[in-house]
C-alpha cells in the first residue's frame, strides 16, 4: 500500500511540475523580451535577458547602432581613440532630435554603443516611470560626471577601469521639469520619495548594465552611480551594489 501511495504522489508531483512548466512557457510566448534567444529591440520592455543581450553587443558596433536607430535615437559616431591600453572604436555621442531623446548634462559625452543602448532603455523604462511615480514630474536631464577616462580602477594601480574603454558612465543627479534637483550625495539616504526614487533607478539599472555601483558599495561612490558594460557581463559576471 505504501508503494502505491508513493507512486501516486510521484505522479501528482510530476503532473504539477508539468503544469508549472507549461504555464511558464505560455507566459514567455507572450513576452519575447524574456526569452534568451529572441532578438533584442530597445523599444521593447526590459526582459530577463535584456542586460546580457546589450553587453553582448561589444565588437558589434554596426548592429548596436542599428538598434539605436531603429528605436528612434539620434547619435553621431566618435572617432576611434588608441592611447596605450586605453581607447575605443565604437564610441558615439547622443544627438538632438529623434523620436526618443536622452538628455545628459554636461551634454554629448563619448560612450561605447552598449553603454548608450543601456542608458537609453534605462531612461525610458526605469528613470522616467520612477520619477513620475515617486516625484510627480518627468526628468529633463541626467547629470553625469564622465564616461571615457584613461585610468585604473579607483584604489588600484594596475587594473584599468571600464572608463578607460568608454564602457562606463557615472551618474550624479537628476533634474526634474519642475526645477527640482535630486542628487546621489544629498538624497540617497532615508526613506522618503527622493531616496526611494534613487534606489529604484539603481535597482532598475542592474537589469541593463553589467556593473552597477552605488554609495552602498564604498565611499568612492558616495556621489554617483557607476554604470558599466564590462564585456565579461555577457558570460554571466554581473555586479549590483
């Protein structure tokens, strides 16, 4: 009798697992952005594998630029730079106009195309909705401290920073349409709407960038969010702190 019951229980568990799997597959069919093999489109919602698809655009400048164009982003390619171990050959700057605009301040820093793609989706899908929800006004400018910089990681004397290949951007503040300025330095701590907004956009960035570092990482990041598209992120290495 015990053997029969055990067999019946095993059949029931297998049936339940089959139902769960079929339900998951059915759900994924309606959300192509969640499938690892579906083509990347920057105008689609952020999916489970969007970040890895973006970072995989390293060394695929033509494909990356085509995706930006398809999404309505205007940009101008930047001349290649080779400075010892530093430099880039897929740099670009956002340009005015287009169906979707990304406003940075100071404007037009050079960044790699994968960073531009991640930044564009971050603003559309994460930053703007969070600003409306928690602050009641849209973001009109994202303030940044720099992109390309031929230097090692802070605190290191050997390992080059992702900034050394234009694969990173440091975001310090957000300006709203009503004139409000939200800064990492002043507004990260606490549980009010400003802090909630900043933590929400940090968490959202983790879905789109290989590495996201905030004031919670160390004191060197007390005034900015470090967002980068390290190539190793395409094979599974990712950091979000």
